[in-house]
């Protein structure tokens, strides 16, 4: 029982430190009420999630059409090709629901691409977005394919405000 108390205490201290530090510094951009950090490169979903956590943030999750539009505008400015994708916080479960890694809640806002989600080859369980004619849509993708990723953090002074 004492060990559990120590773990709870340490988690509380970590949460307090992260709350004080924030995660929206110079390498994050302000879009609406959240701050985001885009990492261009080749990372699988699991490594992307780990990298965001190391920054004190989480893979971004989309709660509304407005948030998707703000993120889409930002990503369009970054010049992504149609073959590229960006990892987001969402993992598919057998019931067909999608769970956010960021808050462990069932996702409710989707803008799926054509014929998605399709779990092609029974290997697509991670959420990413891809561009099609300037519009970004959600896709279920193989978690081990390498794409860029977007972290979402708590707003803090010093972020570049784009919207």
C-alpha cells in the first residue's frame, strides 16, 4: 500500500511540474485554444506518441470541425504531398470505436477519407490524416508506417499565434 502512495505522489508532482512548465513554447504554434508542434520526418505511430510525451504533450486529437480546419490550414502551409500523412491521437479497437491516446476517451469527431476506415489487410489501427486537393481527411493507417506527427500541448506565452 505504501508503494502505491509513493507512485500516486510522484504522479501528482509530475502533473504539477508539467502544468507549471506548459508545453507551448517557441517550437509550438498557437491554433485556436491549443498549441501544436509539427515534426516532419519518418516516424511510426508508436514512436510519434512517445516523442510527444517526451515533450510533455500528446499526439494531437481533433474535437471539432473548427479545430480540423485550423490544423488543415496550418498543414497546407507546410507543403505536404498527397503521399504523406500526419499521425494523430487515435487508435482503433475491435468494436469499431476509436480511442484518443491523449485523454483515453472515445473519439466522436471524424472526417474520414473515401472508403475509410477500412482496416486494409487487418493492419490499420492508427489514426492519421492525409491531404486530398487541399482538404485533410482522416484515415486508418498501419501503425508501423512512417509519417510526420503533430503534438498538441497546453497553451503558453511564447507560442507563435497563427489563428
